[in-house]
C-alpha cells in the first residue's frame, strides 16, 4: 500500500510540459541548453570527426588549404605586386593574418549552413536549435588550432618565435568567435527560409576578404574615408591585433576598440534574430 | 471550468489537448480550391516569389479545435487522409512547432519518434550513429552505452557496425535507426508513421517491439495513415479530417469511420451494371491500403481494407456478403465472403442502415496492375439481393514479391502470386509420378 503511494508521488514529480501559443522572441533557455549538453558535445565531436576521419587525407587537407592559399598570396602579392613588409618575410606576415581569417570564414560558412544541413533535427526533434550553429562554430576551433601549428612551424623556419604577447591571441580568438557566432546565428536562421543566403555567402565572403588586411598591409592611417571603412569592418581590428600578438606589428588601438564593439553588437543582433526566427524554423523548413 | 482543467484533471491523464489549433500563413498566387491545394501551396510557397501576379497572404488552419485526453497505458491512433493535420498535431505535441490557439499539457517524460534515424550522418560508422541518434532522441550517453549491445542485436547489422552508414543498404539503415528508437524508455511516446519502412519481416519485428512498449503501461500516440497498424496497435482511434476531429472512440469504429469518409469511396448508387432484387443496397464502396491513401497503391502481398456502407434493415434471413477482386482485363481472381469468416460477422444487431462493413484482407498476393472490386449481397440460397460490379479501384505496384531481385509477375498473365520453392533431386533417387518419355509415348 505504502509502496504504491510512493510510486504515486514519484509519478507526480515527473515533469509537466505546458504547450501553448507564445509570442515575441524566444530568449535562449540556458537551463534547457545545459540539459542538452551531451547532445551538444556529440554534435561538436561529429563535426570534427566527419571533417578529419571521413577522408584518409582529412588532416592533411586541413594543412593543405591554408598552405595553398599562402603560396598563391605569396606569389601574387609578394612576387607580382611587390608587396614588402618591413622586417617580416611575406609568408609569415600573410599566414599570421590567414589563420584568423580562415577561422572566421569557416565558422561563418559552417555556422550559416548548420540549420539547413541538419534540417531533420529541426523538423523532427525538439532539441534547442541554437545547439547547431553553436556546435558548428565550436568545432571549427579545432581547425584553427591546426592552422596555428602550421603558422608556428613556418614562422620558426624563418626564425620568428612567439613572445609573451601570444597570450593575447586567446581573447582575440574569443572575440572572433563571438563575431562569427553572431553572424552564424543571424544567417543560419535566415537561410532556412531564404536559401539565397547560401548562394550569396561565398561572394560576400570574398569581398570581405579583400576588405580585410589579410594579404596586404594597411597604409599608415591619416583620418580619411578609408579609416571609416576600416573601422566599420571588425575583421580589420581583429586581424591587426592578432598580428600584433604574433609578430609585434603596430597595435591597432582604435580599430580594435571598434572591432570589439561591432562584434558585441553583431552577436546581440544574431541572438535577437535567432530568437525571433526560432519559433517558426520548423514551419519554414 | 476549462481553465481549472489542470487542477481537476484525473491523475491518470498524461496528455491533455484542449482546443489546439494551428494556422499557417502562406503566400499564394491563386485561390486554392481545396485543402490539399492549400497544402501544396504551403509546401511550394513558403518562400515569397516575385511574380507579376501579386501574391496574397492567406491563413490556412491546418488544425482546428482539437481536444482529447490520453490516459496512462492508453494507445491512441490518429488517422486521417493526407493533409488532415495528423503530423501537425504530432509536431505540436512534440514541441517542434507551437499551436496558434489552445493548449496542451503533458505529464511525464516524453519521447517523440517522428522519423527513423534522425541526424544519422552518412560518413560516420553505425556505432557512432547509435550514440549520435541516441543523443538526438534525448538518451544520455550512459543510457546508450548500457543498451548498446541490445540495440546492435536488435538491428541485426552487427557485422557492419564499424562501417560508415553510407555503405548500408536502405534496409540496414532503417533497421539501425529503429533499433535505437526501440530502446527509448519514455513514459509517453509520440510515434509517426515509422512502421512504413523496412522489409516486411523487420516491420513485424518493429510492430512486436512497439506492442511490447505499448503494453508496458506507457501512453502512446501513434499517427499514421496506415490503417492496418493503427487497427492492430491501438485501443482508441481519433479520426482527423481537414484539421478537425471527426471521430474519437474505439479503434474499430474509428477505422470504419475513416474508411467510409474517405474521398476514395465510390458512390455505388450510380452503378449501371446493377443486379438483384434491391431490398438491401450497397451505397458506397471504399478501398484503402495499409500503405496510404490518396491513391490506393500497394505492393504484393497487399494488405487492404474494403469498406461497404449500405442499407441493411429489412433483412429477414441469413445473408452473405461477397467481394470479388477483378483485374481490368476481366475475370474474378479472388473472392472474399462473410461465409468464410467463422465469427459470422453479419449476425449482429448493430447492422443497421448506414452501417459500414469492413473487410480486412491480410494478404492479397496479386501481380502488379489495376484491380476493381465488386460487391454482392446474396441470400443463403444464392438469390442475388444487390450486386454492384467494378466499383472501388486499387493498384498493385511492381515489387520483388519472391525476393529474387526482379519484379514478380512481369512475364506472365496469371494474376495470383503464390510463394513456393523448387528442388532438384539427384537422378538415382528421383521417381517422379510419370516418366515424361512414357507420357509422350
């Protein structure tokens, strides 16, 4: 008798879910995200494993891409366009910017595609949708670490070794992560309804690349319209600061402040856009 | 009173839906004329297109005023034609999409199984996908580890478990997906159509597993247009049509209600080639297959339902009802009769005007083609009361009925497929009835 009462109490303690119409943005439910942490880790692990284990060349591929880009830029900018960087061999200079740029662009690409690529998880399960862009962005950090190893090796071959400033690479990576995550949230939610996002993205990323000082050096700034363009592009401040942390090039000061502010704003906009779109993601798909 | 529902709700009610409604906003170029048109638009027009014709926004109610309760241990089947709102209802209960109106309460741990193998990644091994899919379905890593061997055993793909699932056959893929899902341990299970996959033997295994889950005191809501599995698995049936509940009650009655309401039903009154004395009449004939509605198409051995609505009052003596299956080339190939059912189905006081009599054909092993159904009401002595010919069409699709890798029935006109096997005996011991040489001589 008492056992059955106990069983009854146990049953009563089981969760009650109330399903009803809501309105307005759905704020991120941190408690729910925590409950889904295992799924999150598995998604990150899946993204990494698929990239590295899928092909026999998986790991080599990660090295090959930045290396090939580096060779092309060195040929185009250093040999053809005669870009010279005082005191730094061009390949080291370019790779110091490429590492962060490749990270940002991969994060934005995979993040923006994350909902569409996993659309059945959106339309067939109630798992928090934000896990998908988040997992995509986190998994790309592994790629970043691989390209960083490549950088350290090549820099060492040219006789360049990191100084204590390397510790600033970590907060700069974090700022870039926040920026890329904000864009991923914004674009992935939009991509579900308007697949054109996937079409336009490669073009826009190429534009962005040439507007960012990855393969070239900024002219010493006086205050001009160029400064405004540079200040408006958060990757300018981040790449310059990252290069400062790796190679002791001049610090970007104001541009970095602008970049950090912009990254924060884009992150918030991404969260807000996602929160608005989340309710109808399954209906739009 | 409804607002106090949660307080006054009996303890055994685990799912309670109250006036659920779902409205979709869609863009359209022309006014849809039917719900299925509307749903077509819904699929095609979620993305606004630039078009010289000015697109309009329209509201479609995919679900309206749906109210029901499910108690612990109860198995509710939701049936209805395509576009009736079945999947929308399940999506709302599974918290994939929100209702526009109404509310629902769920008491207990819920698992929803809306698809087999959700999130499976083709590049990952079967083993990896078990963990991935388990996590997506809400199982903890430890839970999956504990059940891992059982899952692999159930799936029957142990030898391939370290191979990427992209190399799996579609059957293996589905089996692995179902195996993970079959080891969920929820208090409330939401199931969508997942049985319509895999080969027949595996489907039977799935059904057995599901009925095991079902009979362990859990509440199950099962959505399907597979009338057969709903009839087999569920105690109670809810029939949806155009987003509304048109019937809620015992599953047999629900199936009958669904079949008689299906647009496929042919009005037999218009039949030209009608015979018989006419005291009793068949009004409507509907054929439904276990695989779907819209068009009745099935693979051999097809499981079909034939529903007849008729005016039965005034019967004074034992009757039999017979259904004939004819091919479009003519000729009756198979006959079903109430005389062949030992339970004497027509000897019931419930048979009255407007009653629906359903014939459930477990297996119809016919070669691919179009078939029609005729119905005959006969007196025991053989006098025809009403006979309607060639009403109710269905199609049998090409299939590998004999498991030989080729479509059965392609090379001959004989309509019935019967499973059989051949043997070759060594010459010494072979004594076959008639020596062929002698027979010729």
